[in-house]
């Protein structure tokens, strides 16, 4: 589907805001702006778009509006727990030396596991990074952890075959030859330790393509050789799944596909999932879910070339963990990315594009007049009211369905059901007049 050519793209917003500022539609340094002017202009446009996404209160009787176009429906593939290919290690119970060093009792460590994340069965919600390995029996982890006895680490070793960059989504598809382990869909959100053409980096897997292919963010098309080893924490066996990068909160419960006949998966607090696991973590059909933020892990990304910085992410916890692979539908709140030349379109489309521009101009007006509200702010508030009305009208049903309360109807049919049903009962009136 092609976006309407009535929609202002990023460069349009930049140029029109620059014109309002008296900069003659110059939006870049190449077009004659100074470095500071270009930075200020970008800040104003980003602030304007952000203000549109999270608008101020336009009606004292209502809370600030929440856009329906920022609440998409997504599909989660909840793969079965028996798909967990992990390497297990057992440590001596008294092996902690100064709180960070473990002596291996069983399992095999290799030098290329440095940088991997491990989790312990006793504290599965915490992760520890391997920062050094001594031979095949001693591993040092960070941060300092409690005395543990058993650990698991996921491991898949691959060699590079090819890399293809797609500018439409800003991702590179890697095709690899698997040396050990198995690539599975559950790897989305995990990291590969990549040694590519002499450069090493942690790169996050964004899409699973096949058992020999996956996608990552960024352009790695210049790579000609190397290895990509998945050495990271994997929660497949626990019923934990990584949510989308732009996830900002879940709306309502999760549903199984049509005609499955299963009840919805109820969203509860994360502590209730932990309580359920404490009783039993046997696999079955999930009935409860919870969202859990992921703790930041500093210095995890070791790539100075590509934009792979850490940011807030979320996991979805299912209980019981699935005994087979299920597809689950859910609605979530989007945390939009900033507009750029590679991400030029704002959410909402042509119907709201004039409101987005008005918001940018209102921010620019405040920049020129010490944050005082003026004509552009008033114009933005007028456009905001119009956009809210458009959003509400486009997503409000024409009918709430047949009202079948029958609390004042005394005729009961068989099996205790009301005789008059599905529109054949008493007509609803307002002020004594039937609606038209």
C-alpha cells in the first residue's frame, strides 16, 4: 500500500517549519543552515511530532486523547517450551570466589562464550554476563551474584554465508551455515556475538526467517566473512517472549485465532505468573499473561559503527508455558520512533497531517517567543479538536447491538430464556420517543 501523497513527510515538516522561522525552507546544513540551526530545527520538528502523538488536554471534561492508530493488533508466536536447545552447566555449591567466579563441575566452556549472558535456575529473572573464562572449568560473571549451583546458556554456532540489506525496513538478512545448535523462532530479541570482517559486536536478532537465516537492524551488506554465534540468555523453556521494539503497553487480553474455541488469555500482574510457576510450571495451553520490563544491562553492545544501543524493552510471560506452538493476537500501545529521512511518515496519515504540521509550528513559535503560546498554538488546538473528532468518528460503532435486558418483561420461554429476543421485545425509547 502506498502512502497518500497528501501526507507531509519528514522533509516537508522540516522545510515548512524552517520557512515559518524565516530560514527560507532551508532544512539542512547542505542547504545553508548552520550546524546549530539544523539541530534546533530537527528538535522542533521532533517535539512537534511527539506533542501530536501525546497531545495536551483539549476539552476540560475529558482526559487527553489517545489515538486509535497508535493501538495496532499484533500476533505473537508462542513457541512450545520443548524447543529450548540450551547448554547446561553445573557448578560446585561452594565455588563462588569473591562472589564472581564459578568452578565448573560439569559441562564444557569455550573461550568464545565471553560476553554471553547466563541465567541460574534458582533466580531465573536475573542475568549475568561472562566476562572471562579460565580454561574449561572456571568462569567469572558480572554482576556479583548469590551462591548458585546450576546454570544454563543457549548456544548456536554459525559461519557467515551472505548478507543482504533492505533499505525499506533498514534491516540486513543474514544467511548462515549452522555448525552446532538450532536456529529457532524464539531467537527474536536475542543477541549474536558477531565477528565480521575483522569487527566484533553484539547484534540483536529482530526477525526469524528460517533455520539458516535471520534479520538484524542496520546495514551489514559490506560483510564478506565471519561468524555469528548466538550466545545469550534464552527464555523459551520458561514461557517468556520478547515483545516488539515499539511496545509501550498492552491493551486488554490476548486472544487465540478465530474458531479455536479457547477462552482469552487474561493479562494479570507479573507476581501472579511467578505464583503460578511456584505451584507448577508444567506445560499446557496458556491461560494467563503478564508484561515485564527488561532490566538494562550496561556495556552489552560493543559496536561503535552501527546504531545498536540499549533501550527499554519488554517481555511477555505466559502461564502455563505452552505445550505446543500457539498464535496469540493482542493490541498494544505503540512507542513511535523519531522521524528521519529513512523513517519519513508520521502515524495517522493524511487525515491528521495538517495537525502534525500545526504542532511543529506551535513548538517553533514557542522557540521564538520564550515558550509563550500564540496564534500557532491556538491553530494547533483547533486542528487537534478536528483530529480527535475524525479519530472518534472513524472508530465509533454505529450501533451498540440489540439491547436485551428485558428486566420489565415477565414472559419467560423454555429453559428460563426470555420469549422476546433479538429485537422482537420492547422498543427502547428516549423521552418517550423511539430512536430513529
